[in-house]
């Protein structure tokens, strides 16, 4: 008997006992809660020949941009390659093959084609959406979901996630009203959908609606944070709202209790910690010894340049902590990666990452003019190395402060006026 998932996709090699933990893992991934990797592995213990189970394990090890995830992802891919696969599963397998080789754009294209053929493959939509985020492809964040959303109806498993993803894509392309409406609708359908909460928070960040943001996230924090492995990022958004209001004590409280104080060694959590401490650093706020603990965690994952966006945030920590040797070592690692390695990260480095990391290093060394010189040309294409508009805003903030400290007051003032006009 062919086992099918809740959206009627046949699952090669699946058994009835393996289906429930597989479906649970997919639901948890859509909401960013629980332990999807653990439940995917449970599904495989019940159905060791479930091709999609192995591919789900691979995805879960790859989507965190963790260097340590590469080897288990390769092992999961190797297992999937030895098993039967239908057309849909073969497409997922090709996407994983590209991802383990660092070919983010090629993987995104495979999943784009799969979603065109099968708009109800919510895993293809979600993984593709995450790839669009990691490659900074704002238009595809919207359009990948826009093409599929008309095939979805309320009540379908994962419908809330489609709305939440579409909301984020609309926000990243400036359609704030629709983005907020869909994000709120997604949260109403599934209160634990961390991505939808975050989509609405992005709208409020881009519109400079700080009080609204504090109300949106602050009043419902128990709901979106409970059991969520995406919680640190939403705490980061709440801290940004407080920072925009000049409420530094509230920011530091969130840093210590929710962002840095968790002592998380997860790269995506460390990015948030670096990004927030750096914004405080730009404002001249003394964060004490907080940089040291964070920099120590970054040393464990900065031995190779796996993803240039991560490198930038590691550099912030090394500069903030005064760890000059680690900063220089990271720059040398980037240079080697650009010459030796293959995959899209080489282009991420050449387009943005290389100069961005050097600008942060120059800023920390008091070479503000060099920081301006390196950052100013990046602004028009900084999206090429990934992240969201809110995350990449740190480039503009650093440029403004570098220009001011270098005595380029006219440039700093012009950039501030531009920033205010865009967020009006």
C-alpha cells in the first residue's frame, strides 16, 4: 500500500508508523517549533527506507547554515540516493545535492520548477523560500509563493505557513499593507507560526512603527516564543523596537535574558546577538563583557568561510571584543575561500561579504574613512549576500556612523535624511 502525506503526495518507502512523526516534523518546521529533526529521525526509525524522511533530515541540517550540518546532510543524501524516488522526490534530491555543494541558487531553481508543477508541495515552497532569504532574492521571496497561493484553500495543512511566507515576501518587496494583513491572518490560523509573527514585525520595523512593534511582539511573547527555535530572532526584533525608541535598558535586558544570555551556539542566534550588540556599539553604548562571550562562540564556527553573511557578524563580535588575531584570521579565511572553494559563497564574498567584513574591521581599528570607502558602493547590491532589509540595515547604520566619525558630516546627514524619508 502506498503511504501518502496529508496533501496526498506519495511517500516512497514510508510505513504507516513512520508517517505520523514525519508529518509532525514537517508541521514543526513550518511553525519553527519543537524538534523537527528529532521527529524526522523518529520517522526514519519506523520507516528507514522513506526517501523523503532522509531528504527532510538533510534539509534540516542545511537550513541553519551551520558548518557542522554539512556532514549529516551528506549522509542523509547518500541514504536517499540509494532508495527509490518518484519524480517529486527526485527533484528534492537534486535540490539537496546542490545545497550540500553550496549551490544555493541552483537548488532554489530546482525547487522553483517543482513548485510550478506541484504548488501544494509545502516543503518545496518553504525550503525554496528559505533559500531566497539566504540569497537575498527579495522578488522570489514573494513570487515563489504568489504563484502557488491560489492553489491553496483554508483548512489545508500548512495553509497558515503559505500565508506567512507570502506576507514576508510582500514585506520584502514593499507591499506593507497586504503583508501585514496576511501575516496577521496566518497568526490567527496558527498562533505558533513564528515566521508569520516575524513577517508582521518586519512591516513595523520598515515603517518605523516602534510602539506598534512593542505591542505586537511584547504583548504576545509567550505565544510566539513557547517551544520556538525561532524565538531569538523575534526577541531581536522586539529589542530593535526598543532600541528605536531609545529604551536602552529594555534592550540590554532582552540581550541578557533572551538573546545573548541563552548562550546559544546556534549560528542564526549568534547573528542576532552580534547585530544587536553592534547597533549598541555604534551608539556608543558600553556593553561590558558581553562581546567576549559571544566572540568565543564565533571562534568555533569561523574556521571556514561557509556563508559570507555569517562572516560579517563574526567580524562584529571579534572587533567588539578586541580580538584582533581572530579578526585577521577571519579575513585570511575569506581570502582562501574565494580562491579555493566552489559554490555560491564565493560570489557572496566577492559581491559583498569581503568588503563588508573589511569595513567592520576598519571601523574597529578607527579607520573610518576606509570603512566609508568600502561600504558606500555596497549599498545598492548588498542583498546579494543574503538576509532581510532589516538585517542589512546594519550596513547603512555603520556607514552613517563611519562618515560622521571621519568628519564627512555632509554625507552622514544626507544618509540620515534618506533613511528618515524612506521610513516615513
